[in-house]
């Protein structure tokens, strides 16, 4: 079982096209986080223990977390390793905000700006976030078009979930716990990613002894234009587990 978790403000529908390719090799389970997509009426907890307990209700397997979804999958792997056969972090980090011990994180002011904008216009705030996800990639406009279509074909995330998600991104720091990560891990970054810097992911992989790979042509959403490369990395990683 390959459990796939999306990021902040998104939904599992983003992975539909890519999951068709993944499904040739794995049993794929696309998960909408609480407050997102088809699960938009649920509340997203701020408690890491609660989040791990909720995630453990999903059948065990290999967990693939993208962006904020990676942080939550990592939290599950640390708190309930028996539920995680292996962990794949896609453009995801144990600590989103920069700190003295975590120099490659994002400035906290970025999250504050998103929080302020949420009070004015939820949809526009998500659109701004989507633009950051593809900024700097070769076919920026076409990738942004794909993201917008997928995101807005599902109900907008609830304001509660969006606000809670920003708080999680601001507050959660699992970097010091990485040395205790039991499941084997794969860390995949996009060279042009402006939200989760490759240097942060490389540092995280080193701290837990995980495998690190960088996709040179990708930004924050490699599954749009480099799905085949991404699938190959995952296939090879899982094959080596057997």
C-alpha cells in the first residue's frame, strides 16, 4: 500500500493523473487531509499526537507525503513507526521555518503574510501559494494552469484547516527527532523549489541516514511534469527494500 498525502491548501485530486501511473506498480491510497478536498468538513488538529493517532487508522504501508503532508507523514513515522513500512518525503521538510539550527527553512514572515491574506480572500491566497509552487520552472504557466484546475475542481479547504495548517508549518520542528526515525526514508527535492529548499531536504536526509535525490527540472510540484522520473525513483527505492 502506498499512502499519498497532499500539502497545505491542496487536495488528493492533484495526484489523480500521477496515481494512474503509480497504480501500475503499487496499490495507491490518495488521502484528503481533514478540512481539505472531499474531507473538507472535518477539522485539522494542531496536536501532533492526535494527528498521528488519526493517521494510524489508515492501513499501514509506505507513506509518501508532499509538502505539509510530508511533515505529517514524518510525524506518524516517528510516533507510530509500526504503521510505516517506509517513508517518502516529496518536497517536504521536518521544519518549515528557518532557525539557527535550520538555516535553509522559509522565513516566518511568509507564513504571516498568508495568514493575514486568508482573512481577506481564501481563494486568492491559495492562488498565490500555487504560483509560488511553480515559480522558476521552465513551463511555469502551464504547470500553474494544471494546479489551479485540480485544486479548484474540489471544495475549497475550510478556513479552520488552512489556519491550523499554517500554525503547524510555523510551529512544528521534527528536525531533532530525525535521528530516531526508524523506517527507511527517501527524500526527493526539486532544484527550483522556492518553498522547500533542496538544501533543507539534503540536511534532513543526512540527519536520518535517508536517501536523497534532486530533480533538476522541477519546482515544488514534480508530479506534474516529471511524474515518470518520480515514479522511477520510487520504484527503485521500494525494490531495494525487498
